[in-house]
C-alpha cells in the first residue's frame, strides 16, 4: 500500500506558541455509494481514522467518513512544549495504514 | 442514474420519519437523517447555538471538494476546553462528515478539511465542551455540481 503524505509542521517554534499542522494524504476515498457503468456497487474504500501523537502522547484524533473529499486534507493546532517528534497515523479500509513523522525544535 | 437518486431520496424520507417519531417530535422535520446521526453521536444532550463558527463557501461549483473550517470560541485551558468537534450534513448518503477529538494542549479549537456535498444542503458543526455543554453552528451551501452522483468515466 503506497500513499504519499504531505505534512506541514513548522521546523522551529518558541515554547508556548500555538502552531498549525497541515496534513494531506493521497487516497481515493471511494464512498461506497457509487455505481459503475454496469450498475454494480463500487465497494467503500476510505480512510476511517487519522490521529497524531507528539512524543507518544495523543494530541489529535479524528474519525473520517465518506463525506471527506479524496486525498484527505486535515489541519489542526497544538501548543509547542518541547522539541520532539510528531507521529501521524492514517488507518483505512482494506488494511490501509500509513505512519509519517515530523520533527520540531522548540526553544 | 436517475432511479438511484429517487431511491436515495425515498430512503432519506423514510429514515427521517423514523427519527422524527423516536427523538424529537415536531422539531426535527427538516433535519431527518442528520438529526438521527447527531443523536447517535452525542445522545440526548441539549444543543445551544453559538460559540462555534462553521466556515463554508455559500456557493460552490463542484461538490466533490469543498473547503470547510470549524472554529470554537474557547480559552482551551485544562478547566475549560473543547473535547470534540463533530460535523454533520443533511443530504449526503451518510450524515456524518468528521468527528475530531481535541485536548487542552491544542491551544486553539480550529480544524479544517475538504468535504463532499451531494447537492445544496445544510451543514451543522457541534462542539462538545469540557463542561458537558454542546454548542453549534449551521450553514447552508448551494452546490451547482453535486458529488457522488455523476457517472464514472
């Protein structure tokens, strides 16, 4: 399962700053409500869960539904506390699972 | 394709009628499946208007990708923060859009994403606060080309 993920986290921040994190992952997000030309139902294939941990502590979690557009783009905020690593985790239908990391330096 | 649309609408009417009888007699007429989905997520809690801003373009050409952002007016301290943000739609085949769990360290209760809309409809964002209160905002979006319903290439 190959999927391209783009993550935008500031490389450095000051302690206490609220930073915005933007994420995008390539995925069809097939709704399961569409039919092919021959009338067959196209099975659902979506990302169902996206979460983010910072140094092992969960800081954001979300459940996605078919109403999320293809190539899910999700942004959220967090407070910069210490330097460390964000781990992003996407889980979906048909065994889809992707993990990405991003580092931040906090002064 | 046309038959499919009719079927879906009829399904919505039926589920709406069921929700009406079960949850809130006389109030949820226009909401239908959205009301059912909301009650499944948050239970019977009272939802008040305010604190939440649901940001959507008033008119979109293509329902396949519509930018959406939800912000909640909250200090985001340990004593007073937004626990979760849920977004629901009125007329897609499924009423849920996204549910996000936040913690005080988010600093700002603001999320954004891109969504699909199968036609002109209302959307509702609900914020669950740490004090147990629920606050909401509703927006109507006019969609000229709906998602989900066009033929595959």
